C-alpha cells in the first residue's frame, strides 16, 4: 500500500526531474489506490511550446523520476500513458498525462542518480571522454562535430530570440534577483544561468526594449552565444524517439538517458534551439544519421562540470500534490 508518508518521500525525490524553463508542470492527485498525473495548463509556454509537447516531456520525466524513487522503497509503479486522450475536463486546469498503479518491486539502480543529476550552463572542465549506449541517442565526440553543433546552436538560438514574444515569455520565467518571490521554487535563477549580478540586472533591458537597437548594431549575437561552452563538452548527445510517440513516453526515456550520463560524472545542458528550429532540426538529423521515422527531441551537451553546482529551485510539495 502506498501510504501518504511513502508518497511524499518519493515525490520529494521525483521533484528533481528536469523540466523546460523549470516550469515543473507535473501535478499529482490520489484516486483510490492509483495516482493521477496532471499537466498544469497554467504554467504552459504559449510561445515556446504552443502544442504542449515540452510540457508533456516534462511530465514524463517527472513520472519516471517517481517510478525510480518508489523503486528504492520496494514499490513498483505501472505507468498508463493517457496523454493521447487530451482530457482537459476531468481535472479542471490540467491535461491528464498518466495514471500510476502500484505493486511490490525491486529497486532500479538508476534511482541513485536522481540527486546527482544537474543542469550546468557553463564551460566544462577537461576530462576523459566516456560514453554510454542507447538506441535512441547518437553521441558526438569528435571536435569537428562539436564545433559544428556549437555554430548551429548559436545560429538557432539567435533566430529564435529575435521573436519579441519569445523573449517576453523567457523573461517571465527568469528569476534574476534573490528577492523574486518565486526565486527558490521555479523558473531560471541567475545562479543556474551562470549570470553575474550585472548581467542579471541588464537582462530585462537587453532582452526587452533595447533588443532592436542592439540587433541593429550587431550585438545580439553575443547575448545568446554559447559556442565556447558547447565545444568544451566531452560529449554531445542527440536524443531521438519514434515520430508520433507520446511526449510522456519520450520524457520517461529522456530522464533515463540523462541519468545514464550522470552515472558517468556528467552534468548536462539542453540546447533546445537545435530541435526547436526546423532548419537545425533537419540539419542535426542528417549529420547524426537520424531517420525520418524518428523525432529529434533534444540535443544536449554533456561534460565534467567546472565549479560548484547551482542551487535547485523546486516547488514545495503543497504545489505538487493536490488534494483529491
């Protein structure tokens, strides 16, 4: 039986799962002996994720994190993927993503990596290249490939950032001051983005009213460039899944892929622009040999982190576990 104490213990670990812009859309509600996973529609990214695929991916990662956390407590969770039903009425304000049922089980050894997984935006330290094997992930380790990815990521990032609505939405999820009321709970704080105090102060102006002027002067490329950090990665992971697969299923696999990299001592940084922009999405698939029957979900740089990991911002349990 899944007691409240056990569930809360497992949810605290499941909260460590990654989510796009750290929106953390996964919400949980008990229904008898089952647990329903709902995707909170109020935290959706209407510009960056208009079809909700990224939100579904984030919910899938949260579901797999809970499966792993429960396994450490001797509980096996069966996940029924309900994303395709597009049910937005059963739980007002939420899209039903999945339902979990429980039985006895054994610990999944990957669960020990949950606390060790980190997102790291900066340049990586030098280190030996280590790889892992997955049928859904192409690993690029050659300097030429990393250099090409670095250039295409910078290009795609700038192209996407040119859209004012995208920048406005991005700023809405930035927590640029410790005094921000949501600084410790969600979004992207300046520590996670590895911004200096001056950069954090200037970001709302540079990404807001000053952007058109900076763009005319050719200065916006420097605001979005990450080529140095990309080239410093030990590995570039091109994660792909079957075309048409539920984002919940993709998100579950995505977390496991990232935790496999974590087990090698790697931190990661998703380069979402590469899969979001249609031009670079096609280019990466061609270069990495990813066929038309597959969807490029994410391209991530992986490496040995240089320096301390930033503090995590996570929602309190009261925002995640909703009374039935």
